[in-house]
């Protein structure tokens, strides 16, 4: 961020030469801090309401810490996703306030409570899908949404899902996480009048092809209102669900 440009904008607003809305539009064009190995998007929260997340695979622990440290200078609830043990250790040793969510393979840096709005329900088909479902749930919570979890409710035992239909119909959006044949989102799409975000997971025997079978099944769902994100992409599902949920909350 160019601090001189920001100071000039603030002075223009104070003098009446520019409206706050005009200054905000200018600020959106000053988003990047170049760390040489990463160009950090500092203003994503102005555009999307949440700060940039750090996808950790492919980065060294030192790079993750440097990026997260820069983001956390101006933001709470910075997410480091898909964290390996060595990355978690580096973040904990960095002195930054961290909350580790082991099941989600995720670390929240500068965790801070926020006023949770609306309702997102995260439904998983089986216990093996929990890491992806937890990634979605923790991410959505960090983005300021009220989240409820319904785990192990797959089509192999629909009696586990039916008792929750009333609550599912109260949600603004549902995230359905499933591997194997990926049928859960289609079932949910036929039962509720809520948007369903389907997340295929890489859980299953050989013919599941690492989640491709579930992905194709979800893409070919005959149930209306079902959208699909990539395999194991709990973070992406949460980001989409957060946008839907917050729009719905504004209308109420």
C-alpha cells in the first residue's frame, strides 16, 4: 500500500474535495504490496468483505509467515489453508496470534469474533469427508457467518438427514460435502428450496478416481439450484456461501 497516496486521499476527504465514496473507489485501486515472492492483495476485504487467504501448499513455511504477517497488519481472521505440520509450527513460532483448526487443516491468524449473520448449514455425507466440511465451516465462520454442522448424513442412511429438514429449510444456503458417488447434493436439492453448493471430495474406492466420479455426478445433478465447486474445495464453497448468505441477510 502506498501510504502517501492514502494520506492524500484522506486529506482530500477532510477538505471536502472528495467524497468518502470517491476515496473508497480510489483505495480499491491501490491493493498490492510486493514481497518479491508474492504480491499481496491488501484490499480484497474492501472488494469482497474478507481479506485474502493464503493457500499454503507450494510455499515454504517462511513465505507463509511473511505473507500472513503482512496481511495481519491490517486485518483480523486471516486464513492460512491446507497447512502442513511444519507450516503450523512456523506460524505458532512467529509470535502472531493464531488459532489452529487441526481437523480443517487451517490456521486463523489474529482470530477475532465478529457479528455472525444469517445461517449456513454445512452437511457432510460421511466422517471421512469431515476435513473438507470443516474447512468450509471454519472458513465461513471466519467470514462472519452463523454456521451449523450436520455431519455423517449421507445417502447410505437418509434417516440421519430427514430429522434436520426443518433446520435446513431455515438456512440461506447449504454446503453439501460428499465423496464416493456424490449423491448427497442431489438429494438435498430435491428436498429444500435453498441454494445448495456441492463439494466433491477425494474420498472413495478406486473408481471414484480421486473425487472425479463425485464431481461429475454433482455436475450432472437433475436437482435444480445445485452449484458445484472443485474437488475438496471447502474454502471456495464457503466463500460463495458467505456471499449468498450475506445478501440474503440484507434482504430480511
